[in-house]
């Protein structure tokens, strides 16, 4: 069984649980067995993620980075 590293939402540079606390199972299609449970994002989580992304774009380095730099780092 693979080791699952990320089971939370990634918002504003941090891994966080969903606001509602809801999760869902991730299923291995080969065996149909549950691998793990992951955070289930909904509207409130999306709103937070969009707000964080807008803040990072407006006030962070993103709009000034070259495409090459973004490709190398991400």
C-alpha cells in the first residue's frame, strides 16, 4: 500500500482540514480498497483558497516572476 502524504487541503501555504471537517475515501481502482480519507472542500474552503490566491497574486512576487522561474520552482 502506498504511503499517503497529503490528505488535507493546501490553502495559503498550509495544509489544513476542511472547514466542515468532512472527508471522503480515496479508493484504489485496482483493488477497490480504501487507501485513505482526504479533506472534502466545499464553498467556504474554495472562498478561502481564492482569497489567498488573490492576495498572493496582488501582493506577492507572482506577477513579476518570469515563466521560466515559475517552471523551475514548481
